[in-house]
C-alpha cells in the first residue's frame, strides 16, 4: 500500500532527528502522562474511600448538624451546634436504630511526663467500638461504668501511644488532658487513615467525661447509628424525630429548612462519587491544557518541517504526488509524533502512578494501584486527535505548494 | 518540422501562451508556441535565460498550466486538466531530471529511485525489482545502498536519471542536467541520455548551452517567448563517438 510506504518514510525521517522528535513530543508526553497519573491517583482515592464507606456497612446512617442545600451545598455555619446530646439519646431510643454513638471532637493537649501531643480527641460512648468494628487487643475499650460514671478513662490510638510512652506499656499509666489526670485503659490496634484523618493519632474518652470535665457545651460533631430494615426508611424516622425536637415546621419535607443532615452509607458513596468525578474532570481539564500546548508545539515544528522540506515537497509533486498524498504524508507524520508521544506518555504516567502507589501504600493502608484502561485508551485517542487537528494546517500548507515554486526554493 | 513517421505525434502544441500575473502586471512568457514531437525523438529546447524554455518544459511536463492554447499528449487534449489529473500524468507519463538533482539526502540511492514509485499502487517486491533494474540501467548497481551524500555529483545525476526512468515514462525531461557537473561527469550523463534515447525513450532536454544541445537530434531554439528555430540534426554530436560532427 502507498500509505504504508509513507509511514515508513515518515518514521525514517523522525528517527533521523531523534532529539528534535523527542522535544517535539515532550508536550504530548507530559500531557498524556499527567492525564494518566491524575486518573490513576483519582481512582486510587476513590477506591480507598469507597472501601472505607463500605466498611461501615450498608445499614450505617450519619447525622450531622447544619442544614442548607443538601444537594451538594455546604452546611449552614450558624447551625453547626444544632445537634445536641439529647438528640442522640432520643435517636438511640428509636425502634429501628439498633446502635447509636454520639461523636464529639475535642481539641486539647494530651501530655505525659513532659511529652505533649495534640491528638484528635474523640468523645463517644461504648457503641462507637461496635459501630466501627474496633477490637481492642491491648487493655480494653470503655464499658458502661466508664460512661455512666463519667470516669477519666482514655483509649489511645496506636501511634499516639508510641509518641507518649515509647516502647513502654501505657495500660494503667496516666496522662494529663487539660490539667486533669486520665487513666489509660486501652490502646487500639493500627487503624490507618480514614477520610484523611490519621485514626492512630486519635484518643478516645467517654462523652460523659468530656461534657463534665472538658467542655460544657453539649453539641455533637456527628452521630453515627446502625439501623434495621431499609436505611432510607429509618433515616426518615430520624429526620421526623429531629424536626419535632428542633421545632421545625416542615410539612412539605423540604430538607433545606432542616438544621441537620442525614447521610446513609449509600448516599455518602454517591456524593463522594460525584465529588471525585468532578475532581477528575477538573484535573483532566488542566491536563488537556498541556495537551493543547503540546499540540501547538507539534504544529510549530510541522510548519518548520514543511518549510525545510519545501524542495522535497516539490520533488514529490513532480514525481506524481497529488495534494492529498502530500497532505497524508504530513498528517501521518504529525499523528505518528503524537501517537508515539501518547504511548511514551501513557507508559510514563503508569510508571509514575505505580511509583506513587508504592510510596502512598507505606502511609495509607488499603491503597490500590489502578491504571484505568479506559483512560489510557482515551488519552491515546486524544493524542492522535491532537496530531490530526494540529497537523492539519501545516499539512494543508504543504499540499498547496506549487511544485515549480517549491523546486526553486533555496 | 517534426521528423514524423506519419503517426500521431506524442506531443502536439498549438499557439501555447503563458502569462505570469504579478499584481496588475501581466508578463507574457510564452507568446504562442506551436510544434509537435514524435515518439523516440531526442529534442533540445535551447535558449538564453528568460526565453521561456523552462516555462515551456513545465507546461509540457504537467507541472504548470498554459494560459491559452492547445496541448495534446498521446492524442489526448490535456490543456484543461485538473491538478489531480496533472499529478497522475506526472506520475505515469513523464520523468524529470533536474540540474540540482533533488535527491533526498537521508535516503540511499536505491530508495531515492524508489521514491518515484511511491505513489504507484504496486507491491513492494515490484517496486524493489523495478528500482534495481533502473539503477543498473545507469550503471550504478554497485552503489545502490550508498547514501546519496557519499557519491559524486555525476553519480547523483545518474541516480536521478534512474529515478526518472523507473516509472517507464513516455517522455524524460532533463532540465540543464549537466549544469552542476564538471565536463567529464556531464559527458557521462549525456551518454546515458543518448543511450536511453537509442533504446526508444523520448527525451526533451532543456539547456542554454549549445554544446549540450548538440547531443540531441533536433534543436528548438527559443527567444523572448517564441520559437526562433527548429532544426533537425542528421548526424548529431555523440558523447560516445567523440566529435563525429560539428
């Protein structure tokens, strides 16, 4: 076939100027590599978070303070204290709620013998361990007496325990929180990172203790419950209960009027899916800018090439090349550049993602290395299209050359 | 007149005109040229620069359109052909040898010859076979794999002749083929052209040198866009036989 001969000639031409070919492809290589890297990391984060969400089980429901537009808007800041401890108590009594845990984040320094740490202090109840499937292997989790008696008992995350006690055994030792002495009753096994929070740096105290000893206010950060039956149905029960308790007159059920929001595990996954695809689109848009710039680079070098090879074009026309033959030659060359650039870029992007996943896996458990094949195929297709689009003008310019003028060109 | 043998001439032009338009300025380059060329002739179109000989060759070689007049090639009117049709005529019916060789430096001698078959729908095997045959016909079989940057000027022009020959054209146009060569290499090139003519190829040579033109068996002299003389040389000057006739 004639075009096979053209492809061969083009490859020879490109190989003859390796450095220039490589520099020309660089924009495309970087563009494609970043598309692959971005989508790979995006898929990695998505997989991780969805796994974490799934670990709560499909029957988990989260109740957060703050209303506002719940179809993706931020919560109302003035309502961030709307969820009270008494709300939790009422929710826990609902018939389809099998377990409920209030969660309140407290900011305080934890210290021991001159060593200070500022962990996330999670004030909660006995049920927290059950809802998060935590099995304490050293010491124990709170029991009813800790919570009912508002005892100064504290459970440490694994790396917090290491920070404070080194290799020593923390169980039975004491630490100071806001000048009050707490008794370490347990150390959690390694839990890793959840929603970008290092759970191993956290400390856990009974919520009753927090209310009495550390902070007077009784609002909660969120409430986590496990329900029976249809989670949406149970969520609706909680919604009605809270509207009643908060005196929200909302017969039409407009969630914008609420001062709280309910998220089932399924909804959370769906919302997160939206966020991550928006993020992927955003990152891909940035990467496409580099592809565009790469395309301009291709066009530039192809224009130089057309000028340099004016006499060759004249000769080829004298030998019987039609306009479309010259056009095809330069388009094929531009597309070879971008396709080859795309190939190198895809390999580079995949290698970088792989290296990245090795590093991330050291920090975050459960990180998976994913190179989405559809992204690779898309990137390759886009690279080819870039070659076609940005090669078109130079190819046309070449095809239009007058053979006599072209042969006279010095 | 053409040394006709009664059949249809290969090339027939009547009142061929060409004007170059540059803005408002219209410069006539060919002012009505008429002649015929038979198959197997070796013609020299001679004249000083600006005489219109190159323009005439470009039109005859399908590289350019005439502004006015009739051009018949092999019995077919080709005066009003589209660009694509002209490209096909260049591909199938004519071959060019240029003063500056126009070889692609990144290719070997053989690949340069094959370039003339790049736009033919033939198999690789046939392309190879025909290119080898052509390069052997100009006596450069032993140089076929050489880069054209590593062969002499005379050899380069012989590669270019092989390239003009490989598509088995009806006419070979040679535009000042010895212009960039020393007299010895030029002599070899003219000898090859004569040889090709003796094997039946029609050759149209364009030159401003009387010496070179005398290798042809018919000389069309041009001046200022018109034919000034059309002489058939019975005993031409041969490169092979030295000075047979002067």
